[in-house]
C-alpha cells in the first residue's frame, strides 16, 4: 500500500497513543491524543478510528478485557 507522509506519521501517533492508553488508562482520551501529537481531539478520534476501526475507548475496552 502507498501512504502519504501524514498517513505514515499518523500511524506512529496512533501506535504511541495506544501505548499511552494502555499505560495510563486513568488519563483523559483527548489528553492522550494531544500527547501523541494530534492538534485536537476531533482529529485524534477520527484518525484513530480510521486506522484501528475503533474509537479510543472501544479499543481500550477490547484490549483491557473490561
């Protein structure tokens, strides 16, 4: 597959956000998005869902088993 530079970078941002979500589930989702390099929570949620198929909270529930 061919990716644009922004898609490539967003893939790394989402991977980092997933690590933060796993390591710090007590933090707000939007804060994890900002720490991952997204400019706002809307962009974070949209890109996260487009890459993983889940919203951040859905993804966290699926990996935490709750």
